[in-house]
């Protein structure tokens, strides 16, 4: 199970430096990784609707009054990185995201589905590997090893695509989109009957 410390220590070791005794040390590598790592994590978590980072929350109205035409404002959860959908019951609601708030026309029964900033312990191994490679690539670029950094970042992209494919297999398929009747209708419309 990956942890923040294990990923960061692995990156520093793979850079060719000694593994730090503590992540609170004041070495150049630790200062750089402290700046780079959070950005890499946020970027990678928001690139795909990961099943392990999916959360839902019931929105509660805030006292803040939004600009017209919106009537209600709802603060986003503090761990929200990106909004996937806002629903009223089973239907998608009309909304907008303004800053750290969702604004809507109705305050009735709104549910937010979002990508959360989940801890490393919840990450699958392939996603953690992609994070490590991307962080390593950006660290190499920070220390002016651009060619090596580009190789690591290219590898990170490949690992992320593989993690994405694995994650997509965990979601149920949508019924009715590939039925015989639908294919027959499409072929008739395309003149292939």
C-alpha cells in the first residue's frame, strides 16, 4: 500500500540521492518535492473520473447570495478537486461552479458527485506508480535533466493510461447503448440495410 513518504523517498532515491531520514529535512530534493508533489497529485486525480476518488455529498445552502440568475449557493466540500455532476433526485440539475461554491436555481435535494483529494492509502498500485514517474520526471526537469525527465513523464503517461483502462473496467456498462435494435436502426439510417 503506497504512502506519501514511500513515494517521495522512492523518487529521491531514483534521482540518485540518498534516501532522507525524515521528510522534514532541508535538502534541495525535499524542498523541490514538497513543491512538485501536491501539484502532480491534483493534476493526476483530476485527469480521469477515478472510481477510488469518487465521493458524493448532500449540498446544504449557505447564507451567501449568488449573482443572478442563480438563487442559491452551496459551499463545496473541502476535499473536492473537481465536480463531476450535481443531481436533483435522479436527474442532473442546472448549476454552475463559481469559486468554491455551486450555485443553482433550487435548493431542493441536491447531491454532488465529485473527485476527492483521497489519501495515498486508497490509491491502486498502478496509479501510485504513475504518480511516482510523473513526480520523478518533474524533479529531473527541476534539476535541469530535461531529457531524462521527458522519458519519465512519457512513461508516467503510459502508466496512467493503463491505470485508466483498469479503472474503467470497474464501472458497470451502460445498458441499451449497443443493442441489436439500436444497431439495426443506425444501419437503416446510414443506408446499410
